[in-house]
């Protein structure tokens, strides 16, 4: 791929199919890296909850995350329901992992 990426203002219509696919591969890698970072932080939160004797589930915090996800989706003109579904999965995965590690 050239030095130009969509993030830096390249016109997708000027890119070849291979360049666009390279762009998707890079984005996918970044998404996985961000999920890994989020999971690490969630694991750390679980440890703090355990030390403080707090329950695994915090419905108020989960709702705040979902609200924020919806707001971010709207800001970037992405389907809010889709983004919220992804975040529901992330939250559920983190809760399962927190329960298993307790």
C-alpha cells in the first residue's frame, strides 16, 4: 500500500482493491489490539472489585458504557444499534472472565 491511507485523507476511489483490503487488514489489527487493551483494563477492574468486595456486575456502569457507545456511534455516523450490540458482547465477555477469575 502507498503511504497514503484513508485516515490521512486518501480518496478511496483512487485506491486499488488490494490497497483497500490492506487498509481493512490494518484496521482489523487495530480493533483486536484495542479489544485486548480493553480486556486487560477490565481484568484490572475485576481485581480491584475483588479486593474491595464489590460485585462483578454494575448495571449503572454498564448502562453508562452503552450510552457512551451510542453517542460515539452517532458522532461517527455509524449504526448505534450495531455498536451497542458489539459493546454488549464485550461487556458480557468481560463479565464471564471476571466470574471465572474470582
